[in-house]
């Protein structure tokens, strides 16, 4: 069994997370500093430990993605996005950082994180089910989950998109009868991201990152944003000394590195 992390390191993680838990009452510069501290000490607790390679690939990806999110928030005061953008992501960062801490140390387990662990398990199943569908249905699902207002000049009332779970279930039922999806409504000619391009981008990610991206899509993140954020995070974790050969081609029968 992997050795537990040093208590002083986890105490520092807990202190930084305690600050993030009250971020809405604090000066934003202090929140950004706490975000940087939280992911720095989280990675101190994980790196070099046999516990990290023992995790499922999707949990490894989730931790790496958390590191990248924390780094982005930490650097926000010097970025052009502004605090309003990153404040909208603080709750996700808090949840993911607490989840990463709970995976590393049992004293950080809380009932509230049980739902997060369950969604990770569900994402594994959704990922397998999505990849088992015919490509035309895979592309249709990503299109259904993409906001129509992203591709129109004027925001018009539209029907709320289905959840990923609903879209996959409906596609499975239709595909089992040999049915084909209805043609998608026309989009603005200015968009250069096709449904097939988006699916290809998803499947080029390492396997664990694909599952983590599916989890975030199931939680309500737009597919394009989830895939883009994953690729950005893979690049950004280099600042933590993490290098992932995520776009290297693999031989047909060779084991592909999973992070």
C-alpha cells in the first residue's frame, strides 16, 4: 500500500482549501494566491509517490487538470481574462481540489465528495458507450450538447440540450434499430469546428483525459470547451514537471501511455 503523504504537506493543502472555501468573502488577490498554494502542495503530496500511478487514468487526469486550473487562477491577476471569468470557475476548482486531496489522504474524505467519485465512475461507462456508437451518432451527440447560440448572430430561445446521459441513451436506442440521426440545423458559415473535428480532438486525448473530459461534459460543460480545456491543461501541467505525450501516434498493438 502506498505510503500516506507527510502530514505537514496535507496541513498546508487543508489551509489553502480552507481559504478557497471562503473565497467570496475575500480579496481576489488572496484567493488567487490560495489557489496557487493549494495545487502546489497537492502536487507535493502526489509527485514521486507510488499512489499516483496506482490511480485510474481518469483520476490521474482529473488531478492534473486541477493543477492546471489552480495555476490559471493563480496567474489571473496578470492575465487579460479578468477576475469575473475565473470567479465562475472557483467552485469547480474547490470541488476538484478537495477530491484530489481526498484521494491522497483518507482524513480529507467527506460525504459531499461521494457524488464526485460516483460521477467519475459513471463517466467511465459513458465513455465506453459513446465510443461504441457509430461515428454519425457520436458526432450528433456532440452537436446536440453544443449551444446553438455559439453559431448564430442573434441569441434566440432554443430548447435546452439533453444531458450527455440522455443523448447517449437515445442514440443507443436509435442505432440499435439501424436508424440514422436527422440532419443538424444549419450553422453559421463562420464556424470552423465540425462535429467530426471535435470528436477527433476528443479521441486524440490520452484515454484517461478522454474520460475526464466526458465527465465534465456530463456535468454540463460544452463539448468544445471541455476538449479545449483538456488540451490546454495537458500543456500547462508542464510547469509542474509533468510531460504527457498526448498527441504521439501509437502502434496498433503497442500500449499507449495513459495519464
